[in-house]
């Protein structure tokens, strides 16, 4: 397991349904800035101009293993439910597993990174330095802000995460029958937070939401803050630089073109 210690503490609380403690750890380690890399396309420029975030389902992502970083022990789960509801255990198991798969696959996801000096991101997601990167500061949002709550760090592991105990906690028939509804509304986020450690270079954070608009491939949602800076790639053509400068004026934020520094500067990008 190669993620930072705080992320493992965070995900441990999350997987045990202790949402308050998980959010407290997250807020203590929330980045001062988050970044989103983009290609120059008309729809992306309009999304930026309107201060929106494009979100989509993980089934359309580049990584075919995205939203698949979990497993559970079927025999253990079936035995657990059989002890609780003997005659309906098989049906109950099938129902919750189908529900979980739908939750995980039909989440709305928007991706950010902690690091603007991320050259693979500039190369791949920003069209080989011809695209742009948008800087946001979400750190000052209140703890009860819905968007802030939906932002979560991606956890990078060298093997899948065992969800068996988590599912037992979330769908314990004893508690549900007593009206003690577990807080399993957070469960839909779990499958979208675990990624293979080979993706760790991305230092990704994700907005993860869920609603009933299942048939759409993607949509735009409102952002609670405006961009604080727009960075144009070093190889962006002048006409697109002008477009980004115009958008930056409308959004009242800075806009600069990055350059790769020479031997006189210790930083890679300015």
C-alpha cells in the first residue's frame, strides 16, 4: 500500500461507516489548490466560461479497471445474511449486490489533481502542452458544503480492497428492521476511490455524486467557486491563448502561459 498514511486512515474510517471522522481527516489534509487539465475544445471552453464542471460515469474512463478496485467474499456475506434472515437470505444478497454495482458504475465523477507540475498530465490530458490547466481553491468551503463533501482523495493500492465487512455493516438486516438505517448513502463513492498504484502519479481527487439521470453519458454541474488561475500550455497557439485570456477576464482570474525553465531556475515550470 503506497498511499500516504492519512489516506489509509481516511479510507479505514470510510469503509467502516464512520463518516464524521473520515471527513475530519480529509479536511485536515485538504490541498490548498486543485487542478484540472483540459484540451482546447469548444464545449470545454464553454464549460469553463460558465464556471461549470463536466462529470461523467467511470465506465467511459481510459482505465478499464476504474471503479473495480474492490471485492467481497460471497460465501461470508451469504452466511452473514443467512444468520439474520434465513428464508430470504439468497434473494436479499442478490438484491443488494445488484444495487451496489449500479451505485458504483452510475456515479457522476469529475477529476482533479494536486499537482500542476505533473508532466504526464500536461502531455496526455492537456493535449501535449497545447491545452490548459485550471486552478481552483476549494479549501475554504464550509465543512457542510455539498461540493466539498463530495470531493475525495483517490486511494492507490497494489491490490483490491476487501468490502465484505463494509457490506455487512451497511446492509445489516437487524439494524434496518429496527429502523436504524446505516449511513450507506456514502457507499456509492467507495468503488470509485480505489485505483491501482500504477496511477499514483496522478495524485487525483474526485468529485463523486449520484442521482437518477442514468441514461446520460455526461453533464455539467455548478462549481461553488470560480477559478483562481488559468494556465495555458507552453505549445498552445496564440488564438487559443487569446480565448483563454478573454475567459479569464470574465471569470476575474489570472491567466498565464507556462514555460519550461532553463538552468537559472530550480523550478520546472513558471
